[in-house]
């Protein structure tokens, strides 16, 4: 089976922007087509109807000049009148031919036929005037004037019908322009909406894994080594999420190994402390009792369960010992160095154990973590010096 195409982050961004650009191209194309359509309609209106109106005006002007030539003929300017009539006759026929070639609306053919028939009668009347030598009184009001008025009125009707058509087409063009504006606006809004939708979906698909990585990183920084990122994408962010999960697995395994080591070391130290011949007392930096072995419990006269977690003022009844431990817990800059030496008698505790008087010498040692601003507490070591005290007593009695 062919391998599915891997959608990388770069491809997703390119596809998203490509869709937005495609929508913009569609909007521009639609606007261009609408404007072209509108321009074509306006051009057709101006070209076709304007040519017919111009032809009607030219024919009216030509037939009016022919009428003037006829009047010149009857007013002793025969040659000039005939020349003017014949010259404008060719002009009239030329524009009539143009009008016949530009028939575009209903009813225009009938009007042009009327013009042709009326003009034929008009020119036939002029020929009769020349052939029969008719005077103005004989021919003008009966023959020439009615046909002239008929030709002129038909030309005016041709112009009027084209003017009305232009007006109707102007209204249609205005409606078309309004529809084009609304359609372009609607398509533009649709493109903007789709573009925003695509952008929101793309940004969500990109930001969501980044946010998951951020939250998982924060949880990992706070000590939650079980934090993982749900890998759903096969792009660069998906690869980054897989690498993060691998890193979290390794950190969790390393942390578990360190915890096991710390627990093992703690148990070993507790075993050593519990089995030491000397007494050991460990005090927290805050001044509470942490650990004491059985020898220290015998020296202090309290079991560890009662001393643990209690402050020095309640756990240690021996005033010199309590003072020495408190000094060891204080910051080094709080008292001058070197520390003054205590008399040997102040560093000893006498206890009656099992009917026997025992003597213990203690030594307090501050614990340091390696940082000057931090304090690790203190360790009190109790050594049984009863044997030495007994030897000193025997020596004194022997000398005595």
C-alpha cells in the first residue's frame, strides 16, 4: 500500500495560506467578471441604441434640408434647390441603411418600414414636381407637406423608442450594478468568514500541542514525572511531543533510581546509628529532634517517640546541652569565632541506669549543606566515660 502523505507543520501552514489566497483569488475573479458583465451591458446600451438615435437625428436633418431645397426651387433658385435636395437624399438613404443594419429592439423594424415608405412617397412627389412643373400652390400642401411630416414623425418615433430602450436598459444596468455590488460583498464576506474559520482551525491545531507541551513541562518542573503529552499529529510538533515523552520517561526512571538510592542510604545510616556503642542525637535545623539511637535515649531519659518533632526546650532538660546545641544551630555570623571552650564538667551528663551511675561526655557538631545560607542541623555524640571516671576515682583513692 502506498505510504500516506506526511502532513508536516510547514505543509499545514502552506495549505492554510493557500486556501486563503484561493478565496481571495475567487473574490477578485468574481468582482472582475461582475464588472466585465456590467461594462458589456453598458457598452451594448450606449453603442446600439445611440447609433439608432444618431441615425434618426441625421435623417431628420437631411429631410429638413431637402424641404429647404424644395422651397428654394419654388423661389427662383431651381438649380440650387435641386442640388440641395439630391445631395441630402443620399445622406438620408445612407443613415436609413445604417438604421436598418442596427435593428435591436421590438417595433424598430416597423418604424423603419414606415420611414422607407414615407420617404419613397416624399421623393416621388419631388420627382413629380420636377417632371410636371408643379408650383408650390399646386403640390406643397397636398403632396409634399404631408409626406414630409410623415417621414419626420417616423424618424422621431425611431429616436423615441431607442431613448425609451436606453432608459429601460439604464435601469436594468443600475439593478445589475446593485446585484453586482451585493454579490461581490456577499462573496467577500463568505471568503472572509471561511478564511477566519480556516485560520482558527489551523491556529488551534498548531497551538493546542504547544499548550500541552507547556503544561506538561510545567508539571515536570514541579516534580510530576508522570506528565505526558498526547501525540496526535505526525508533524514536527508530534515529533517534539514524542521526544518530550521520552525525556520524561528517562527523567522519571532516573528520579526513581535516585529515590531508591537515597532510601537505601538512609536505611544504612539508620542501621549504623542504631547499632553504635555511643549515643547519637540528630537535631533538625529548625530545632526539633529528628533521630536518636537507644544509647541517646538512655542518656536523655526519654524515648525517641516522645522527643521526635519536639523543640529543644521540651526535649532536652539538660541546660548546658540545650545551650550548646542551640549555639550550633545558630548561623556562624551570629556569634564570634572561635567558639569558647566549655569546662569538662559542663560537657558531661550523669545518669542512673539499671541501678548503676553512668557518666557520658557529649560533643555537638554543626552540619553544613555546602551553602553558606543554609544550615543542616546538628549532631550530638554521647560517649560513655564511666570507665575513665572510675579509673580516676581509684587513682585518687590509691594516692590518698
